[in-house]
C-alpha cells in the first residue's frame, strides 16, 4: 500500500518558508531549557509565529491563521 502524499505547491512553499525562517530566527538552546531566558525567547518566537499566521495555519485569516487547507 502506498500511503505517500504529494504536497501541493502551496504546501511546499509553506514548508520552505518555515524552514528558512526557523534557520534564520531560532538559535540553539543553551543552558537549562526551563530558564527564564529560554522562556522569554519562546514567548518572543511564539509572538513572531503568530504574527505570520503560523501558529494555526489552517485557521481563517480573520482569526489569526493563514487560511491554508489541511
């Protein structure tokens, strides 16, 4: 049985965009993962992802998502 799924052009573009963004913006964690510094970094990254509509990409744009199909 072949369960592979071909990605659409939109999905591929999204995947490549996310990968490039993560490479450019997410540093390697150092020290304790539960440190205040890392906590603040994760909050900052979460706000940035939310601003791009990436926290819930399938949610409608008017609700903060990207409006992508599942």
